[in-house]
C-alpha cells in the first residue's frame, strides 16, 4: 500500500479522522537505487512486527500506526529520495488530519529519512533503530523533538559509533535517549522482542501515555537525562 492510498482512506470526516496521534514506521533500503520498492522485499517486511508491536502498545489511545512504503529503494545521494518522499507524506498528513502529533520510527535508511524529515512542523518525536547516520547528517532540525537512538553493538551494516556521535551532536539542540543493545545486529532479528519493546515504549512516551514500569521503559525515559547511553 502506498502512502497516498493510506492517507486517502483515512482522510475526511468520521472517527478515523479524529486521532490522538500518528506513528509512521519507515523501512530501510540501499545507498543507491532508483528501483521501485516492493511490498515483499525484506527491508519492508522487517518493519511489520515493529509496527504491530507499536499498534498493540497504543491500543485504546486513538493513535494511528501507518507503515508507508517509499517510492524507490535507494537514498541516492543529494536526492535523499526517501526523505523527500517522507516530507510529502507529512504534508499529506497535515492536510488530512490537521494538527496531530506525528512520531517517526525508522530503521536503517528509513531512520536517516525520518531524522532528515523531523523538522517538519507535524513531527514531535523521532526514533532510529539501527540507523544509518553518517557524519554529515544535520541535527538542527531536531530542536524541540523527543529523540531516541537504538543500535546494536554487533551491527556490521550501519555503524553504531556514528550513531553515538550523532547523538552527541543532537544533544546540542534537544535531549536524546540512546540505547545500546548487546549482541543486537542490523536485521533486529536477534533479541527482536527487545527492539519491539523499545519502539513501542518510545511511542507511548511520545504520546504522553503512562509507561509500564519495566527496564526497557525506564531506559527509554531515563537515558535522555544524561550524556550516557543505556545498555540492554
């Protein structure tokens, strides 16, 4: 399902248009590719259980969880293709739903797109799971946003050290929760439940919903209070 189809089906009057918040769960991709995405490619499917966990955690809150699919598979240098696409989605959400808080939760390239688009006025919070955040990525657009960065120390696809460096830069403009996942790798299949709990807990906090008194929730809420990262 494309982002446009998702929005058009949820826009207009009626109970679906009256929501407490919107979560966009964005998938990864490639450095360079103009090939169209597919609903069955691994990067897209990887976010299905993440979105499901978030939706379960937000049950009863009148928040909407959407899992849009980027138009093309690659970042594509200065084109920043998924970030541009995500910005258009956010414009569509603002038009269809009005001033509701939007939370972005992205994996890998989808996290880079989420952080790049986080300056959109609709966005109130952004989370990156095993994100791709090279040294040149800007941070000023994060001012005033709730931010979470989670990365596994066994990731061999994206660089955890670049994520922690990004967190330090971002802390100049906002508070940042940073969580290191022991033995966590890029696909988020190892210790999958922990990845899901972190994403779900962050979304509850971002929507000001009560957090469960678990180690994960404490880490998500408390890691932003200092300059260290929690290790789970």
